């Protein structure tokens, strides 16, 4: 692909995949933000409880993301190779593997909800409300697993629009249910935190039904393609990618949960600020997540066709774009941080002295997090370099970020802003390791296998 003449076509392909994913990710982040904002009317304990309880779901979902990313990597490469049967076989196997893992995890999180909440806070009211949230959202995890595996297969085969339409409809229904169940009305008493959980459960079930119905009516390739007759090699290649990815997801999610525990034991106010900044941070990442998915799909398809030089050239263009856009976005957010705090209900006197420095740190470091997101999810994992990603996350988070935050919170007594800044130190280490790995080109691999 020529360096100049191919770029307009390349950006068109990127936008076609990235824009729907970015919009859908933004909608999901807006939904999470809406959950927090709506329950905030019930007090900071309710806000903190939703933040804590949803983080336990987040841990399980990150395991599923590791499984679905592995599915997406293989589907994109087999799609580039023109092998739909292998793509379908991988998808169905990913669903089975995930179900075996997620069902017992869901049972443990729900049955022992009261105990696990105590690890993050000593506030009795927060623990009770968080436990309530986990009970009302009992089926959410298994339903989410089916959704994200199907979405990864659709996007990897070039269809990012259908997940967007179904996801957008689901988010709108979820927000409407939030208003009704959290606040009450039409014969329903205000349910507060429990209403947020129940609304999520209902809307997620509807999303699964809509996606299944769409594929059946449209005779989607996941319905019409045949499964591979002898899939043992295929299953082995999936497990080789999936288990490091799932372990990586678990490691990173537990690390994120540990950060929340640190802020939770600093105080309920600190925990509430941290919980309300989380969904906003996710909203900022939505665009870049879309780019990382597009990057992963296009690189995977190129690698599956042995077009290695095209894959490398694509990454160079994307990294330059993300760096410029990330710096611009960070500067724009920094200049409007006061307005953002008003939007997040963090401008009140009890929050402002904590939230202002924290949002400033977030804005200044956002470009670095974006680059890491693209390199890790969009490039390294697209070529199956998963063991490196696992080691890198362990070093950056567990040997640098978490020890520094723990020391600052409990020994050094640095205060909320400085402890929050330790999250950026983790990103600096992560970038130095990942960019060096990217330059070595060990991610340039064709992962498809022959069934002959």
C-alpha cells in the first residue's frame, strides 16, 4: 500500500469501524455516569456503593473482555483469510469457555456480596447498599458475556454498525428504566441503588434477545456458516491467546479494584469522588477505544493475509494521529475542568477541594493513557503478543502504581491528589515498556492455522 495514495482509503476504513464503536462506548460510559448521577441524589453513601459494587462486576467483565478480545483477534485473521467456518467455531467456543468461568464467579460475587464489600470500605451503609446492587444484578454478567463475544465477532468481520444500533437502543431503554426505577413513579416506589441494578439487568437481557433475533432474521454468517469438523487445533490456538488475555484482564481489574480500596479506606468522600470520576474517564476514552478496535481488526485482517508491511504502516499512522488528538483533547478538557465538575456534581464544597486537582491530573495524563490503549489493545494483542502484555501490566501496576499509591495513602499521608497522581506513574512505566516492544515488531504474526 503506497504511503500517500493509500492513506485516504485507510482512514475511511478506520472511521467505518472506529466511529460506531466509539459512539457505542460513549453511550455505555454515559449510562454508567447516569447511574452514578441519579443515585447521587440519595447521598454520597449511595454514590460510593454503586461505584464499589460495579467494580466487582468490572473485575468479572475484564475476564470476559480478555476472552472476547482473543475471539476478535482470531475472527479478524480468519475473516481476512476468508475462512468463515473457523471464525464461527472460535466464536462458539469462546462463549462456552466464558460461561464455564463466569457462572461460578457470579454466584460467588452475589452470595458473598456483604463480605467482599467490606474489603473496600468500613461504612456500613455503603456495604448494605452495594450488596443490594449485586443481588439485583445477578444475571448481568452471563448476559454481558454473550453480548461482548457476539460484538467482537461482528466487528472483526467488518460490521460495527449493528452492535451500535442494538447497543444504543439498549442504553436508551436502560436510562429510561433508571429514571423510573431509581426515582420511582407509575406505581413503583423509589428503589434507589436497587433500581439502577434492576434496570441494567432488564436492558441487558433485552440486548441479548435483540442480537439473537437480528442474526436469525438476517441469516447472519454466525448462523449460516458451518463449524469446523475437527476443531481441536482451533480450540488450542484460542486457549493459547485467551488464558493470558483473561489473566491479564483479571490482573488489571483487581489492580483497579485495589486502587478503589485504597481510596475507600481514605474516606467515603474520597471514594465518592473517585467513583464519579471513573465513568467520566471512560467517556473520554470512548473515541480512542473505537480507534483501538478498528486498529486491531484491520491489523488482524492484514496479518491473516500475510500483509505484514501494510500492518506496520497502519500502526505508524495511527500512533501519530492518537498522540496529536490526545494532546488536543487533554488541553480542551483542562481548560473546561470547572464546567466538567459542575456537570459531575463535584463542585460542592465537600468535593471541590479533592475533585479539582484530580480532574486536572486526569486531563494532563489522558494522552499517555490513550497511546497505551492503542499500543496494547490495538497493536500488540492483534498479533498475539499476550504474554508480554501480562508481564507489562504486572510490572507497571503491581510493582509501581499500587505500591506508590499505598505508601502515599497510608504511610506518607500525601493526600488525595498526590495519591491519584500515582495512577499516571503507572502509565509512564507502561508506555516505556510497550513502545519498546512495539518497535521490536514481535507482534507481527499470522495466527491462523490450516485444517487440512
